[in-house]
C-alpha cells in the first residue's frame, strides 16, 4: 500500500518525482532489511533485494542526468 502511495505522490510533485521514487525504493529496502529476520526469509533474498534496489536507483539517476543533458 505504501509503495503505491509513494509512486502516486511522485507523479504529482513535478521535477522531484525521480528523487521521491529513489527515496521510496531506498526506504522499501530499509524496511525489508529490518523485517528480514522476523519473516524467516532466505539469505539470498536480502542480497538480491540490495542489488535490485541499487540498480533501480542508479537507473533513475541516469535518467535524470540524461534528461538534463539532452535538454
């Protein structure tokens, strides 16, 4: 529910939408890291979640850079 609200908010804030999305993905990873032990998730899950979060944040940042370079 919260990720959907964050993405909805990101579409309404204009130029800061990508920053809101990056913060949302990082926040979701932090929540997963804290509840990792409670749910008994396998060890590979947290590692995969970290790699995917890094990839998404880097790609969003590259999108912002490319949009600003291109004009």
